[in-house]
C-alpha cells in the first residue's frame, strides 16, 4: 500500500480548496471501505493516489433532513445513521432495508451512502433503491454546484460523472406520492457480508385493479444499477393480474439479456431474477410485501 | 469403572478465555523484537514453469535489503515434507504450483521489500499444466515430480470377501458418482512466525502460530542441519488451525530460520490472507465412485468403491488422509464384501493435506447420500436402512476388525438423534408435502407463464441425517504416545504441561480438569505452562482428535503417579491401616470419610518431607495392525460414533439452503470438559455446514480465484440456525475414564445430512459439494470465464 497523506478538513470550503488544483494524486475518502480495500488489492482506480481528503468531519455533509416532500441525506452519512432515522424507516422503507443488508454492523458504521454510488460497483446495494426513488444528487466544486438525477450521474461500472474537483454533498430523495407498495431484494452467497449476486428494487401503485405507476431497478444482474423505464411505461395502465405480473417479469428477463448479454452466470441469474421480480410484484399486489 | 466426578463433566471456564476475550492474549504477530527483520516472498504468477534465470541485480545494494535468501543458503535438506521431502523451501529450476516461493527478501520495511520484489527479473518458460486428477495417471501425463516417476502418491486397496459374488446375490445394484471440492481451513489468524538466532552454541529459537511444534522442530533442524536439541519451538496463542498450521508453518519456520542465521537477526514472516490462501494446503477434492449391491429387505451385500483424491503438487499428508478414507469408506455398516481402492495423485493444483476431518468428510458425504438413496428405492426410511445395516458390538468392520472393548453406540446415537429431532414425523410430513418444482432450461432463458412460482410455494422444508464411526487417534499411521508434566507446588497450586498443543480446541482446560479430578482440587489451582520443545517431552502431532484421549491419558497418569507417592505419606503420617480408603476431593484429603488435611496442607507436608512432587505421565496407545496389501487389520484401537440431523429450508426459486437446526449426537466417550465439548460441536457443525453449502476454492488453470473472505464465503452466524449438542457417553477402557474424540466427528457429518434433507425437501438428489446456489438450481457449478475482477480495473 502507498504512503498516503490524509487531510481532515472541517468545512466543505476547505475540502473543495484542497481538491481544486487538478492534482491527479488527490482522492476523497469517506468511510474508506472501498478505497482502503481497493488500495490494498492494488486496484488501478486508486493506484496514483498519494493524498486523501477525509470528508467524515464536514458538518454540511452529514445529517438527514426532510422538507417539502424531499428527504435530504448528507453524502457522508453512514448506513447505520440512515437505518436509525425514523423518517427513512417510515417513508423510504426500501432504502432502510437496502442499507441494512450492507456488509456487517462494522461496515455499516463506517461506510457512507455517497461512497456506495460514487464507487458505483455493479453490486452497490443502495443504487437500485435510490434509482427507484428517483433520487437526485448535489455536487459542489469551488466553481459552484450542480444537481442531477442519480441515473445520469452513473456512467459505467466504477465510473461516474464526477470531476476531480467535485464532491458529492448530498442526495435528495423525493417521498413517493401515492400508495406505493414494494420491496428491496438482495441475494448473496450468504446472509451477511455478502457481495450481491442479484438485487431488485420495486415500487408499484395499483389503482382500480390497474397498474398506475411502476418502478423497477436492478443491480448486479446489469453492468451497473439500472432503472427499466421502458418496462414501466409498457405496463402502466395494464390490469394488475397474475398474467401481467408474469409478463413484467419475463420482459425484465429479456431486457437484462439485452443490457448485459449472456455471461457465465446468466444460466443461473436470468431465471432467478425473473422469478424474484414476479414474487416481489405478487407480494406487493396480493399482500405480503411492504 | 463408574465414579462420582467432582470436576469432570462440569462446565469450567476456559483457561485462556479471559486473555482472549479481553484481547491481551499474545498471538504470533504480536511479537516484536528490537532489530527484527521482515520478509517478502518472490513468486511468479504461473502454475507450472521452468525457471531459466533470476536476476537480482536491480535490487542488489538497495538500502532496504538486508538479505536475499535462496536455496543456496540452505545448509541441510532443500526439500521438506511431513511425510516425504518433496517441497522445496525455495524453488530451484521449476515451480509446480502457484504458491511456490523462489526466493525471499529480508529487510526492515515490509512495504519496501514488496516494491523490491517487483524489480526482480525472473526469466521463465511456462510449461503445460495438469489440473484434472482423473488424467494424472494417464500414460502420457506430464509428471509433477519427475524423480518420483509417477503422479501416483499412494494407493490404498482394501479387499474383504468377494464383491462380485455379493453383487450376484443382490436384488439391486446401483452405481453413483460423488465429488467434493477443494476448501480452505480459513483460520482467522494468518500464518506468522519469528526465528531468533541464539548464537553458535545455542542454535535457534522459533516462536509462532505453529500447530505441531515437534514436527516443525524436526523439519527446521533438518533444513539447518542442526541437532534437534538446538532448535527450540515455542507456540504462541493460536488463532485457529484446523489442521492447517502444520506443513505451512514448518515451511515458514524453515525459511525464517534460514534468514535468521544468514543475517544474525530475528526474522519474522507474516502472511496476508492472500499469501495464506495462495500458499497453504487445503482439503482434498475427491472423485468417488460407489457401487452397492443390496437385497429387497435393505441388507447391503457388497460395496465397490473407487476414489481419486487430488493431492496437488506435493505429497504432504495425502498418504495418511487417504488411509483414513480407505478404512472408513463404507461407513458404519456391516458389509460382507468390500472392494475399495483409494488413490491420491499429483496435479499442479494447490496442494492438499491435513484438515479437520482428515479424509472422512468426503466419503461420508458419498456413503450417507448413497444409503438414503438405497432406502428411498426400497421404500424404507433413512432410519430403517441404518438399523438394518448399522454396526453393533462384535461386528466386523470393512477392515475385518471386530468392534469390541467399548460401547458400540452407533444405533444408540442414531435413535437418540431421531428422537430428539422428531425425525420420523418431520421426514414423513415433508415428503408428503406437495412438490412444485422449477427446473430452469437455459435454451429458453425467458420464463413462460407456468414457470413462475408464487412466493408461498418457494420454500420447502426437509430433514436429513447421517451417521459415522470414526477411528480414534493415529491408528495405523504410526507411533501413538503422549507425555504430560505435572508439578505440585508447596502451596497446593500446580504446574501442568503436555507435549500436545493448544490449538484453540481447549486442551489446557480439559487437561487441567483431569489433573484436578485425580488430585481432588479445582482447575483454577492449575497453572498451564506454554509448550516449548526444549522443556516438554515430544508427544507427536496434535492431530486426529487425539488430545483428550492420548494427552488426557498422560495427564491422568502423571497425577496418579504423584497420588501414589502421597498415599503412603498420608498413611504413615496419620497412622492409617492398609484397608483405609484415601479420598482426594473438594481440595481436601480424607480417610474413610474423615477429613485429614487440606490439599495445600498435604502439599506442604510432602514438600517438607522431601517427596518428589513432579512427574511425567505417559500414555501409549494399544497396538494396532494393518496389512497394506489387502487393507485388513485392526486399524484403530477404538472408535467413536455420531449422528447429525439437519433441518433445512430450500428456496426452489433461488437455490438457497437455510440450515435451521442441526441436532448433533455424539458418543465421544466420557465428556471431561462440558463447555469445551459443546464448543467443539458448535464450531464443527458450522464448519461442516460451510463445507456442505458455502465454501469452495476454485481455480482457473491452477490459479486460485478466492484469495480472501469476500469471495471465499465461510458461513456467518446468520447463516446457520440452532445447533443442539447431545452427548451419549459410552464406556471405554482407554484414555482418561474413557474420554475419546470429538473435534473431527462434529465436522464430518453435516454435508451428507444436509444433502439428504434437501432430497427430503425437493426430491432432487445432489451429488456434488458444495450445495451452492447453482448446484441446487442447475445441478452443476458455474465458473467465471477469467480471474479478472471489475473492481481492480
Ligand atoms: C467487508 C465489506 C463488506 C461490504 N459489503 C457491501 C454490501 O453488502 N453492499 C454494498 O453495496 N457494498 C458493500 N461494501 C462496499 C462499501 O462498503 C460500500 O460501497 C460503501 O458504501 C462505500 O462507502 P465508503 O464511505 O466507505 O466509501 P469510500 O471507500 O470512502 O469511497 C468510495 C469511493 O467514493 C468516493 N467518495 C466517497 N464519498 C464521496 C463524496 N462525498 N464525494 C465524492 N466522492 C466520494 C471515494 O473517493 C471513492 O472513490 C462492502 C465493503 C467491505 C469492505
């Protein structure tokens, strides 16, 4: 592992100044659960780094607030912090559930939400949920700030739109308006400290036996967390019966093949993701789901 | 031999518990010595290659480098091994598996040493690679060890009766193939050892996470060309071993010692998890073909077994591991006609050796799956088939040994487990449960209407069991004896030590209980000394679940020697007649119920009278006999019996198996240390579930994929439900009050019980471990097409 200098700024301004110089050797560290592990493994992403700016002590990047139907989560908020928040547990149960499946208690006490989607691993567990909730993120640099949907921010596995002089400061999650039901699902090789093999986030609103609104997002079966807008459009307005639910699940299978192609793992993952999608829809529509 | 015990069998707090729980226990890597050097290993990312030249010129003279160690620095033997000296300390002209080390750098900064490693130029030519053990014995197969002239490590035949006749007499004959995977011990503490040069006349001292100090001493002495007495090994607190800190620690100790002598400074080798998984040996993958002939009434008449074990690149413990397999391959059943061949072969794969279970978990998975399959063909229950065939007292095992001189409790543990788990009712209910199955078909990857399964139909319950007999201690492997040192102090406290090692199994506590019981004192009065080969008598390796049996026997013997010296003193001091019964209990000494003095009082008295209060106890096993030609003989001097029942839920949509409950019934003989025994069951069952469901080291052309615990998935506490230990304490004339073996039996049974439970749940039989997601859904394993990980891009 490299010799690294760690700076701990107390304010966002200080942090932004530190990274403003266009120095390739400077990186951001939050919980460090991806950065430190990645450096130790010799990942190229962190290879050139010799200075880290620790954002854990920046007040502006912590805390969870709700106003105007939007929950704003500080970028450096830990998963443990998020899970223990009452508003999130009540209003954004899928997010609470996803955060609760991450790693172990020790990891959740350190790891942050921004770290999860900035790292943008295919198996980043909060990504499908944040996509299903139509989240947007706020990014700041000395030059100013920008806000964009998370879906736009994520480019490719381990790649985002973040520029080297920018810090993600918060994530804004609009509370779903309407009577949504749904769930987050994670499948790993064990029940804790598990790398996801399949994740799905699903929200569905039924009105008069029809699908009024539908939101589906996946992780681990697609190269990055992916929202399936096409499927959502196609099935909104359809009768919410078992046949439709099965058709949605099959369509998801088709889309996953299109997006991901056939891989070594597809023989297992493809049938399972369709079954899981069907079961989540079924539970949401006929009870059992949250 | 029944006795009222005052300490034995009661829960006693672990001798080293406080230190370990509070973090003050010193493990090998905690040792820091002024002037100590660290090391880095030079390897190449090849499975099999010829080394043409090594160019160190780019690092020579570096301020960070104290020494380069290669095979030229070795004064004694250049290849080592626990059975055969075939593993180079530093490779010369070839590497035969990716863990091989070509050279080692020593210097003050580990970090800088790793940078230097990258600058060494190794010119090598990759060679063809042999990874399929089934091709190892082909006529034109490449040879891993050319000197040996063959890839056959060992062949153990066993012939009893006439199998062809047995098959001819049978109503049915079936053949099944089973495979088991390569797995890692996954001790939580990676390897660490420090070698300290003591000067020309004093030799070398080695302190480390060493499972078998006496084996390590023998090997280090041979590598250094020193007498045994000049190599002193001291064991640190050990963070897990499970059979894994034997060969590897001998190897690392030898390397550290070579570097220490070369530099004249203490040298520490400590491994990262990746180093550890890459270089250390693993459990043998087995390919097992079983053919069984049986009658309509369920009686097994003949069994023919052919097993290939992948030994990997080095011999290691393969000959002994597979020997236990040949003895136990038919399981605990009375079968007249048996024909077994077990062969271990070389490949370029990671080498395999000792691991808790030691050649038993593999055949148990096969044979116990087979028994259930036979039962279901005959419409018998898993319990009935075992009642029909299970070994009883006086029966002959596959090796022709008559089971005698101990309670043959196979059927007792079976019936106990069946009753405790309500097996029969659950088994019937699950079986009658309507089955909805989902069988994915990859030629049509998009699911159709009737493929879909509702949430409420996706979980199926199952219950399954497996039974075993296990030979105790080393048996035909070799000399089997152990020593203990006991020394009473004048204040009634006691020093205790034994040549068997505390590897986490809790023997310090168990031995303290035994000594306390004999002398009528309490375990807290006993101060257990560290194992140091310079002081403690050689007691062989701490393996084969032999500590309680052999070491316990030695401790009891030592305590009795001293007691026999004290009794005449008591009799003369208190003028007692010969007929008076002297009792040692509750820290007091009494005669025919009348208290004479306290235990400390007696010690003070004996000390003042010049009586020797120290003794070395010795316990040697009864003789065993083995005929290598036909695999017949008294393989082990005694046996233990176990039955585990697994209750599972199978998710037929994802292939997940949840192990909800394991009822583990073991006859380990007398239970000395209750908490320790329960701990063995919890740990062993969990490891067994890991083996059955979760764990696998896979490799691409010999290069391991799972080098850390992110991808090598040992089960967490969330992955296994309740474990219920039940002990049936059979009588046995051996050991301390008939206390026998428990450590390994607890691990060997779970995988078969789970496989049988899965069958009970979904009606699908699985033949290949581990029963992971893909195995359950597809009946096969899926492997990534290459070893590259996206996160490293
Ligand atoms: C044992 C273990 C188990 C794990 N289990 C899971 C799991 O179950 N599910 C899962 O999804 N992940 C898991 N992870 C991965 C990891 O914990 C998560 O991705 C976590 O969210 C990363 O957050 P962090 O704060 O630790 O990020 P860091 O490692 O500090 O940073 C990750 C990346 O994000 C950047 N970054 C962080 N914060 C900001 C910011 N505010 N602005 C701009 N860039 C930023 C960093 O520069 C870096 O590139 C696990 C990791 C470990 C070690």
